[in-house]
C-alpha cells in the first residue's frame, strides 16, 4: 500500500537512552538527505567512537587515576552489605535466572507536583526524593537500617562523547544508614549524602567496585 516500516533492534550492550536519540536523529537526517540531491547522505561521524572511549577508560584505570575513588568505595562498602531479603512468594534462587516482570504505576500530576515541591523545599532533586522513598520502603519492609541500592549513571564525561552511540552507563551503589533518620527529611538528607558520594566516584567501573 506504499507504506514501509523500519524495525531497528539493538542489543542493550551497544546502546543507551541517549544513543537512541542519536540514532533516530541520524536516520532522520539521512531520510531528509535522500530527497535532496547534493546533500551528504549521512551526518559527519562523531569525533570519538565507543571503542575510543573504552580505550580511554582502560588507560585511566591503568594509570592509577581512579585509585582514590577505589579507596573511597572500599571505605564506603566495608564491610559489604548483606543482600536484602524481601518477603516474597519464592525464595531468592542460587543463581540469577532473569525471570521477572515489570510493574507500571502511574502517580498522576498532583502527586508528582507534591514530590517536586518537597524536593525544592529540601534543596534537592526529584530523583533523590524518589530514591529516599524507595530506600525507606525497603527499610520498612525489612526493618534494616543499612540499605544499599544500585542506580544507573551516565559515563558521557567527555564532550566528544555527546554524539557517540554506545552503552555509556555505569552502575553505582548508594549505601545509606537510616538508623538516625527520625523524619522523612532526615532520611532524605542521609540519602542525598550517599547519592553525592556515589556520583562523585561514579567513574569507577562497577566490576572494579
């Protein structure tokens, strides 16, 4: 009927959220160029490829540039936190199975506005409030005060990475001591401190941590 569908499948190890925008942008530019004689069919390649970023990162590790951050992680995570055991229908398997499901919850604009207001009133971000809420939930369910949650952070630390397709994502553990948190504000400040520590040392690859 004259219509076409483009289906693009990319493994998660080769792309991240920002990469998807870059791919769509470049495809759109190429599509427009196809109908304009004389225009280059593709945008200029980025200054750095993902392999260049990987080589740079390995060199940073080998040079000892990340040793101070590694020491900071060792101090933060020693002794290692015990895995959180949640009350569930099934026990934690001996090895990761990959089986699971997604649960989508829509909060609505009113609650979202309250969260943003609370974040501004406490001089922090909406993400920090949501992370604090999640860690408080884990505290309430498990009655543990030592809560560690892994979060994704971007590794696009170089300006030249802005137009590069690749998996520029690292995982950092946010370990929070909630033992002295008597109020939601106390918990938020504790989480904010832990979050800032994690972001400060986020350049260290998670496998090294």
